[in-house]
C-alpha cells in the first residue's frame, strides 16, 4: 500500500486529496501529487495536516521527497506577484492589488507539530532519505521554530554524509547551515562537496567547472584560503583567484582585488573577473583601479589582433569590453574601441547599443538618447536586411523601455518584418494602458494591419483597462467589437472564441449581465458554452452576488455533460476544475464536491481539485456538514479503487 488509510479522509478534504494521490501506482506521479497536497496544507496554515500526510506515506523515498518540498513552492509565486507591481504606475498598482493582493506564506509550527516533525526524521532507514529529512526539518525549525534546535538537527546530519554518495545532498546541507548562520560548519561541508565532485569527475577540464556554484558559494562566504587550496591542488587557481577578486571588489576591497588579478595567470574566469571588478571599482569611486582592470581586459581581447578591423571572431567580445568601459564611466574610450568595427557590420551597432544602455544606467539618460538617435540614423548602412531589422527592433524596445514614445513610432515605421511590427505595437499599447492612457492604447490597435489581430488586441486592451479600474472604458470597447467575434464550427476552435469569452467576462465583471447573457447565448451547443457560463458565474461572484452564480454553474455542468455525448468531444479537465472552484468561492461546497465526483476522470485531477478546494474551505473556519461528508465518502470510493 503506497499510503496507509487515513481514518479522517472521509471527513477532511486535505486527507481525502492525499488518499487519492497516494492511490496512484506510478511512483513519480505519486511523489509529485503528495508534494502538492503537503504544500497546499502549508499554504492553508494546516501544518498538522501536512505532517499527518507525511507520516502516512509508506514508501520512505516518496516520504522524504514530499517532506523536502515543504515551503518550497510559494517563493516563485511571491516573486511573480512582486514583479507585477513594477510593471504598473503606483496608482494603477494600487487598484490592481485590490483585486489581486500579494499573499504572504508562512508556516506556523506548534510545539506538538515540532515534535512530530523531529520524530519523522527517525522514520528513514536509508542514508539518502534520512539526510533529506534532517536537512528539511532542521531548515524549517531554523526558519519558523527553534533555531538552536534546528542547527542541532542539521549537525546530526553530518555523520550521515559518509554514507551518502549523492553530491547534491552534501551541497544542500552546507547551504542549509550557511542559511542558519553556522558559516564555519557550512563552509566546511561545502568544501567537502567541492573536493568530492572534483574527485568524481574525470572528463571536465578544468575540473572546478564541474561544480562552479559550490566554489562561488564558498568564496562568497569569505573562505578564500579553502578555495585557493582546492584550486591549487586541482590546477585551476586562476579561476579561484578571479572569483576571489570579484568577491573582494564587491566588498569594497578594490586594490586587493586588482592585486589578485595582476598576479594570476591568464585563462579561467579572469576575463569575466576583469569586467566585473572594473565596474565594481568604478561604482565605488576607485577609477584608477578600474582603469588598470579595463586595460588588462582590453589587452586580452586585442592580443591576437594585428590590424584594424578586428578579426571577426573577436567582435562579440568587444561588446563586453565597451560595456565595461561605459559602465565604469569611460564612455569616450568605449566609443573609440567600438569604432574599430566597420560601420557596415551589425556588431558595431550592437556595441553602441550596449554603450547607450550602460550610460543610461549611470544616470545620463540624455547622453544615451543622443547615442541611440545616432544609431537610428545610421542603420541604413547595414547591408543585411535581417540584421538591420534586428537593430531597429532593439532600438524600438530600448526606446519603449525609456518611454520615448515618438521615437518608438519612428522605429515602427522603419520595420521590415510585419510580425516584429505587430509585437512592438502590442507592447506600446500595453505601455499606454499601464500609464492609464487607454485611449492612446486603443488608437494603437487601429494600426494593426490584420483585422483579427486588431480585434484581439482591442479585447486585450479592454481586459487590461478593466484590471486597472477603467471599467467604463473597457465596457465601451466590448460594446464596439463584442458582436464581431466570429462563431466557428461548434466543436472546432478558430481563435475568435477566446476574444468572445473575454468580452463575456468583461460584461459580467462590469455588472452588464444582460449583455453578457446575450453574447453567451450565441455559444450555446458549442464547445465554448460551458466556458461562457463560467465567465458569467465569475462575474456574479465578483460583484458580490454568489447565489446568482449557482444556476449558471449548474448549467455549465450540464453543458459539460452534453459535450461528452457529442462525437470526438470532451470538455477540458480545466473546465470541470473551474466549475468546482467557483462553487467553492460561492460557498456551495456540496456542489463543488459533486462536480469532482462528476468529473469521473483521472484520479490525478480529482486529488488536485480536492486539494485546492481544501485550501478554500479552510478559510470558512467551519467543519464539513453531513451532506459534504457523504459526497467525500463517495469520492473516495470512486477514485481509490
């Protein structure tokens, strides 16, 4: 039995999801599925349920991997959401964040759960599984519970390393110790990992490249002597010296960094180090040190160039050199080096673009703009039309990132490729939306040459305008084009359906239910009928009328059933899942569970939907009622065969 029977599975959504996930006979799928359930438990602050699921997993390899996944999935979600706010003006972001708030994710560990977590680490017999559990348990305790106890658990993993052949475990333990603040032990473990990786590698030269990340971590922690000892022993001290130089420069020790580079041999990472050190030193006002580093970099690149122009295989390296000079503030020298490439060669313009970008980063926007204008005027001399269009496209994106809209328009008029032109127009339109200039965005859409592309962009603009609070404007766009989206063959997708669904969604979210219903009616008895009904239901829930959404969700379920009766059609799994989740949002958990049962497809989709419903149900703060428990029992009987 992959997972033991959970006694409360018939009365708890999380445990029911785990029971179904555990019934999967594919080890890899089962592992992924149980990891998902465990993380949803944590997201709902139900670490007690997460531990219970972990304790129930019979296969200790699966149990170890599921434990390792705890508190790992939410970071990317947070980063993605945080990134969104930088794409909007402060006013637009404030409105956007009202509907899409950034959620924090934090596990709350109670004393009893801490004890169960520690006890769980004793349930593994193989060294690999044991060390995984110790690393995760120790890390969780350091982060959310008792730091001293966490470090103690991490230390208890040290003797296990002798029995573990898998190098990543050694690296993970070292990193966990560093994260916990035990730098000395962490560095020692990482040094051990580095030596192990080098000893096990027979075909990579230099061998340090085989585990570059570990070397970098050791150096970043300040363990220079250890890094040098390993580097010297394995014949790649140049790479180590170069990495140490970068670390020193970033810490403000510029002259020490330069001394390292002056004494180490060529090769390894020295080329990259010279660039990084020169920029870091210039930023800290150490111009003389930066100039020496740049001169050394210049000599490396031009060492085999006996005449001008440069040999062709060196062109790409010039981008690094001119970028470093410009970033360090030596723009004239950067331009002088760039001029060694013929102005008929596209690499000349790439180097100028690199210089302009660095100049702008240094706060000299006007100077960078002058340089870009010079590039724009000279692109006609590029003989290769494809390369010329690449430069023009890059100029357009650069102008767009600087909000130099008239210059973006100028580049668009010069573009030779229709696809590139359309993409820039789309980007320009959304840039206008982000700055609440929705009318200008709509005018941009009119410039699309393809009629379908124009409708698609207008609908996207409407959706984006709605998201930042421009409801009336968005509804106006949909009024104009909502009826023009084409209806294809009932069961064949053509593209216009997606614009129609967006139109229905905007009408529904804007409270224009009659218009939404009129447009949705056109899609009856087609593959998109359930989607249209779902969009309307979402609208009712969004405007605070969840009871009005229930008949629409029932109709969507019926439409899905009807689709199953048609030849060669099957409603997408995502449609069933969406219906179930909307029932949950409307507070109708019995109907949500009925939908999971009615899906009657792979248990993998059933468990995932249940885990998501469990997360939503936790927010209600109540227990399952008798009807809901009955549905849950039937779901277990159906999917756990």
